[in-house]
C-alpha cells in the first residue's frame, strides 16, 4: 500500500509540475509573441522601404553626389548605392536584434523545464532524497508523534 501511495504522490507531483510548466509557457509565449510581431513588423517595413524606394533614392543620390562633388558619375552612383545598402542593413539588423530579444524570452521556460525534469528523475531514482518527501516525513512524524526508530 505504501508503494501505491508513494506512486500516487509522485504522479500527483508530476501532474502539478506539468500544469505549472504549461501555465508558465503560456505566459512567456504570449509575451514572446508580442515581441515577435514587433520584430516582424520592423523587418517588413525595412524590406518594403528598401525594395520600393531604393532605385529612386540611389539614382537621386548619385546625381546629387555627382553634381556636388564633380566626381565621375559611376563613383557618385556607387557612393549612393553604398549609403542605401548601409541604411537597409541597419534596419534589417534592428529587426533581427528585436527578434532575438523576443525569442530569448522562451529560454526561461526551457531552463525551468530542464530543472524540473532533473528533479523528477532524481525523485524517481531516489525518492527518499526528495526534499518534498523529507518534509512529508517530518510532518507525518510531528503530527502523529511517531519516532524515527520505529521505522
């Protein structure tokens, strides 16, 4: 009977642990999703701006550099293209960094799950060393005034 009750306790602990882990994951994933949406919006805006305006901007900037500096037209266009590429890269990097920060929120539930699985494995392999079982044993002994020598 004691094995059955011990098994029931472990099963209840596993169920409680699983429920808490799922609640934690739900909360963290909601926050991560909000941040992912923001990152995707930034990346999308960067892509749209880069694709829609890049030709006009590069041509206008190239002509402007050519007229202002009297450089050869090819060098002026190359300078303008480099500036546009730099702007697109900067916006893309900002979106990528925002996405990395959003995904980092999921590391906490992963770390907690790993820790909980380690605890569960230790409890199953050596239940007498589980802090919860030790507390239950102490609580049982103090409630019923049973000495440890009787066991």
